[in-house]
C-alpha cells in the first residue's frame, strides 16, 4: 500500500462501514494529491503505452493487481513487440513463462505464484502483438483521434481489451481524463453513495459511466483522479 493509501486507511477506518463514508469530505481532504498523481501521467511514450497494454491484457478477470503487474513486468522485459519469433513459438514460450511460479505477491508459505490463465493470456498477448504491428505507433494513432471515447473505441479493437481496460490504459498514460474505469470497487462505492442501484458490467457500462461522471461533477472532482481515490480506498478497506 502506498503512503497515501495508508493515510486513507487510517481516515476510512474511523468511518466504517463503507456506507458511512463521507465522499465529499474525503475528496476535499485528499483530492489535490490524486490530481497531482494524474497530472504526472502525461507525456507517455509508445513504450509506456505498450507496457500498459500488456498489463491490461494480463489484468482483470479476478487477477489481483500485484499478480498482473508482476507478470506484465516479466512480459515487458521479453519485449514481445520487437521479438522475432513466429507466433506459435512466442505463444509456447509465453505460456511456459506464465505457468512458472515466479510472480508476486508471495504465497502465505513464502513461495512465488504462477499466473492464473497462462494459455489464454499467452494467446491474447500474441494477438495483441499482431494488432500493434498493424497499428504501428500507438501514441501517434491515439494523438490523431480527437475524443477520449474515440480513443477508447480504437483500443477496444485490440484482443483482450474492453472498455474498462481501455479506459485504464488511457488514464494511466495521461490520455483519458473523463472516462470511467468501472470495476467492482467503483460499483460498490457508487452503491454505498446511493448513486446507482442495480447494474451489471459490461452490459450497463455506458449507463454506469454516465452516473459516475455525474457523481464526479457533483463533487467537483476530475474523473481520472476520483477513480484513483476510490481504488486506493478499496485497497484500504480490504479485509
């Protein structure tokens, strides 16, 4: 947990259960720090975008953040986008690496972990490489698209990337300030705050995104920064 996350854990620990959280007060207290974090994300290079793309392909589907980040770091070291190996060979090597117990976080017994879906994600990573090869410079392609939702639509054409992961990538690379990165922690927070009742993702993505952005406007909070705050709070309140 980050130092900022630790501060939030202390602050939120006095407000349990989550339904009692003072969202406006939390934003007033911590919002500036999260806005600083989002401002620091600007200026991403093609290499940054490709690293985040790998992370997004490996994340989600109940894969913990730490495991996805650890696996993405290894795949980024391999540099699949400039690797000369043919697709079947690269797929086999990626599957073997992801199947090897070498990833964080450590297990209770201190051992390292295997990645959870080695065959499927190796297949998606190879397909992702093909998509990038067709696109060329991802930074150039995104810069030439005027709107954030159009940028997201482009990224959703990449195998393994959906609206949530595309929004995450754009936010993390300073290219998406007014998008919602919808996950369980956001739905839970919106429910606790009375901003939404029943929704199912990804089916209701646009509906929930509209409600989330309205909540951000009511708080005077940039969506990218407020999502970061919600994510840190979800980690702070994790049992």
